[in-house]
C-alpha cells in the first residue's frame, strides 16, 4: 500500500502543479495539496477519520456547484471535448466538468482512506 499511496501523493502534487495556470490556482492547489498530505500520512498508515470525513463532506458539497456544468457536458453530442485543451476556453461547462471530476477523484480516494481507517481501528 505504501507504493500506491506514494503514487497517489505524486499524482495529487502533479495536479496541484498543473493548477498554476488556472484562473483560481490557490483554491485548487490547496485542494490537491490537502490530498497529497492525506496520501503521505497514509503511507505510514496514519489516518484521521474526523479529518478525512470533514474534507470528504467539504469536497462533496463543493462538487455540487459543478453539477449544472456536468449536466450540460453530458448533453453534448461530442463529449470528447472534455479532453481538448482548446475547448475549455470556448465553454465554461468543460472547466466545470473537469473540476467536478477532480473533486470526484479526491472523494473516491478519501472514501478509500476512510474505509482503511476503519479496518485499522478493529
């Protein structure tokens, strides 16, 4: 599991680095930076259930703001535009959908850590 957590930490640090050219870089650097910290602590099997749950709830609530953009993206004929660098400048729903997916990745990893923390306490 240490290798998986290390890879996740590197991934989230990479995500944070890629936010430097984002319109709201500080917010997303913090979001992904927090995830990197959770991954690093998980490498040493240190889990704070309360912190994990709190961040999961915050990210979950924040992701709800992006639902309209995701719904608009899902209604498009060409959904591959989500992975096109030029399209994000043309349509706000592309950026919103990407940010939603980023939060979803965070929530899935946090749910995994919450599960792992429950196994450790038994």
